[in-house]
C-alpha cells in the first residue's frame, strides 16, 4: 500500500492523494453547477490543494473529467464493480456487451447528478458535445474489448461510435430510473443493443462493398480488355 493511500492512525480511513481529491472535488462541483461555469479556484479550494498543485495534476476541468472517465474504464475492466468480467466468456457477444455496459452503469451510479449536469451542458454547447463524444468513443472501444468484440479497422471504429451514441441514449433512461435494480435501464439497454445488432449487420454489409469491389476489379479489367480486343 502506498504512503498516499495508507490508512491514518487516527481514523483508519485511507488518505486520498491530491489527484484523487481533485477528481472527487470536481465531480462534487459538477453535481452542483455546469462545467462551463466551474472555476479552477473553486476546484482547488474544494480539493484542499493549491492552484499550483492543481495545475501540476491537470491542465483544465475537462482534463479532470477525462481522468475520471479513465478511472471508471479501469474499474469496469478490472471487474471491480461487480465481480469478474471473465464470468461471461462463454456467452454470445450481445450478452457479454450487456454485462459490461451494466457494470459501467453501476460504476457511474454515485455520479448520477454530475452526469445529468454534464449531459445538460452538452445540449447547450456543441463544442463540449464533440469533446464528450471523443471521450465516450475511446471508452466504448475499451468496453467492446472487455466484451471480446473487435475494435480494429473501419468496422471497429463504426462499432465504437455507434456504441457511444447507443450508451448515451441508455443513460437518459438511467438518469430517471430510481429502481435499485435498474429495471428500466436494463430494458432500455436490451432494446438498444437489439437495434445496434441489426444496424451492425447492415453496416457490415456496407463496409464489405469496397472489399468486394477490389476483388472484382481485376476480373472487370480483363473483361474490358477482352471486349476492346474483340471490337
């Protein structure tokens, strides 16, 4: 155990590192106010760090958010939220992905107010929406990998972008789902994955067209040469 996270003799509770305190303070503030009106000074004050320490750890509030997203990614990939991600290894891809995304939702549960604030801000700020999409796509690449679904090449890029949009739609249901069992959220996720599966099959067909054309090109060229010779 590192010195920064060792329990204190007085309380027995772990001492957060400055970086962790900053992320905790940022998420607490985000639940109270929009990210676009958040001041660096109030983040530092809430985290009980100096502005110099804040700058040493993060370049901007969005950088703090990116670090928090990465932390959540790691929790899901470690299986630290609810058991091991290896439990679903023999299940179909859709079931594996359902399990991974529900783990992610469980990891997000303590931050529901902050995520609601962030999604509201994104509807007002196109630049923020684009930046959040980039973060989400990277995260969903890791979620696909956790479900043992390919993320390579054009198909992988399409899958990750599609899953980012799909997950955002499910989060809107989750924000209004107060059931501890997440019944509405699970139903929304199941429906969304069904739509995504059908769309993925369609996109696989579309993306395979260039490959088929490349394979057909030599044959078409030979036929054109033969037609020209016979003319």
